[in-house]
């Protein structure tokens, strides 16, 4: 099996996955000034989750009852299961929340249980946004420094850290693209759990990439007479079973949680599932081939072909 030989096919597959996500990011920006719908953790506002012990009223009735006491709240109402709603709105006070819950009980004729109520100010939301970007940048810098140091005994050690960062950015773009698509069609909002999932994906992606790179480092001291491309392909094949089996264990668990874990964690679990699948793919089919492209300086041939065609 020669993975490295077909590297440009795998690069093309990655582009075909990433480009639709970028398109929907642009569509979301045009629609709402954001790459995907943002939850109150980023924008500020209130989140009220209620459960009806009797018949659950329609979302239109919920909206009317909510606006009666919070006319400026602009609520977004999403069903949770068969008997609950999540109501996102501009910031409301505890007293207003109590009036809204009482009105919901009156119009529905059933007992209303408050599952959760959270309010975040706009200033806190902006701080979370800055912290999210800073966390990703710091993670990338730490990963680059660690791999550069760990592979200092290998020729061109900087390339390994850079290739790992590129593969990581691939996974970040895949996750952001999927979030943009889900937000566009399903109205799913990015919140603090989404950020947690994204950072977890970054860790998984780099973890698997380091395993592949470490085998390349070990084999570089054993197989000194073979070409670099053959060395990288042989090392990747050696770690293939381990990478796939390890990640499948995680993905099967996440799939079970996505199917049976309930609505409250489904968004978080699906993002994790997508990201870990992407991380497994990029570690095998992107990170190692990037090393070969860099070693061969193949971009020089791209320009030569372009000049010849011109």
C-alpha cells in the first residue's frame, strides 16, 4: 500500500471537504455578520430551558408568552426532545424569568419546570471570543515548539512541527465548516461547549500526528539507504492499524452518545466526532505527505508545469 504516492489525491479530497464549509461561512457572514450562529457565551444574552409535565405548547404560544413580559428580548425557541424548549434571548432579569415561567404555565395548563437559566453580559461574551482565539493560537505555538524540540535530533526538525500545525489547521477548518453548515440549516449555535470540542479536536489531531512522526524518526536511524518518500510511506503504514483502531474506539463511543445521549450534548458530541475523524485522516493522509512535498520541494515542479503550459 503506497499512501504517499497518491498524496495529491488526498490533498484534493481535503479541499473538497473544506471548500463547502468556507462557502457556508461566507453565507452566514452575509446573513448574520458571523461565520456561524453564536450562542450567548459569545454574544451575551439569556438561555432559559423549560420542561412541560403536560402537553407541550407550540413555539408560537411560547413566543407570545415570552414577549408579553420581555418585549425587547427577541427570543429564539428550539425544541429539546418531546417535552422541553430552549429559549435564547437578549438578557432578562430573574424577576422577568419568573413572570415568563408563570405565564407559560398559565397558557399551557401544565406544570413548568426550569431546567436551566443562564445570563451572560455582552462584555463577558466578547472576552470569551478573545480568549477562544488566544487559546487556539497558544495551542498552535506550544505544539510547534514541542515538536521542534522533541525532533531536534532529526534533520529539518522544524518541518515536523510545521506539518503538524498545517494538519491541525485542516481539522480546525473542517470543524468550523461543519459548524457553519449545521448553523445554516439547523440553527445550531457555537457556545462554550463548541470551543471545548474544538480544542479537544486539536489535541487529538496532534497526538495522532506525533505518533506517525515518531515512527518516521525511529525508522530514519534504521533505514538509512532508502529514499525519504519510501521511509515516510513505510512508517505511516506501520502506524496505520494503531491510529485507526485507537480512533475507532473513541468514535464508536461518541456515536453512541450522539444517538442516545440526549439533545443537550448532541451538538458537542457531533462536533467531536467530526473533528476526530478529520484528525485521523489528516494525520495519515496529510501530515506525512506534506513532509515529502517539502523534502522534494515539489512546488518548483508546479511552477515549471505552469510555465510550460503557458
